[in-house]
């Protein structure tokens, strides 16, 4: 320590002490970051663990085809940037309406989850998503929508989406008009075959012709299955 009137230049001991203090601070910062991330993940899982009570059976089947169990898939989910302020809870709103001025033809024996008067839900967008790429260039995306685990997928020539027990199949191939017109009531696998729904008995409950994105849509009722997140069982 310098006396009165003397310069107080840093010594080699000061340098060692300062460097050591910085090393300790960096180590503690890493510990805090790990603790913070763990606490955020715990809070996030508590939210979706409380919210989710069901899952699409198609989601389970498509993941299984890729060799992924649903419990493992949900384990990869984490909070998006901005959570929990976003996504905002703004509902109730319909998630994927079909605008009247773009819908050329719509035939459904019952109210559709994908119609312009679809179900009320509290979030405008999925709470979060997890994407699994397929070897053929397609994908399977797990979406948390309100209380349910849903799926969006590109499988060959079709875009698939589920919502609260209903499946939308949008086709990007030229399905003959006669087959399309007569599809309601037929087994989905008779119109578009895929192992994920083969043998399940899912029937086409409605159709829609639109100007976008692919033109023709088949609607089938799949139902939902009870499901709770692994960490709340």
C-alpha cells in the first residue's frame, strides 16, 4: 500500500488477484446461467404440463414411423425467445380460417375445425413447435395448440394438419374431380393411402376447394387421445 504522496501503481500481486477474481466471476456467471436456464425450463414445462391434456393420434403415428416416441419428442421442446410474454393469450379466435371469398366449394356434414367458424381457442398461433425432418425431404412438426399436441407435416404429395380431433389433407396432385366429389364418406386410405392412417377406419367427413395453397382439401375426423406430459405424470 502506497503512503501519502506516493504513486499507487498496480503490483504483480494486484495483477494476480485481479485475474483470479475475473476467473472466479466467469465461473460463477456460468453457474448462474446454468441455474437460470434450468429454472426457465422448469417454469416452461410447468406451464405446458398443466395445459396439455390430449394429443392427435396422427402425430403419434407419424413420429413412430420416424422412430420417435411422443414422450421423447416433447422432451426436446423449450421456450421460444420472448416467452412467457409471447405468444400472447388473445383468444378466443379461430386459428386457421378459410376465407369465404377464397373458398370456391366447401362441403361438410358437421362444423369443421378448419372452417371460417372454427373452434374458439385462446392462442392465435401454436404455443411452440418442434420440427423433425424426414429423409424424403418432408417434415413432421409437433405443435402445442391450447390443450392439445397437434401435427403439421409434409408427407409426399400432401400437406397434413390436425386440429382438435380433425385432420386436414391438402393435395398437390390432380385428384380426379369425380373421385374428389364422391370422397365424402369413403375411407381416407382409399383416396390418399399412407401407413399412418391405413386400417384406422378414418373416413372423409368433408371437402374444400380453395384458391390456395394447393387447391383441394380432404377433412377427416380422427379424434384425440388423452395425453399428459411425462414430467407431470
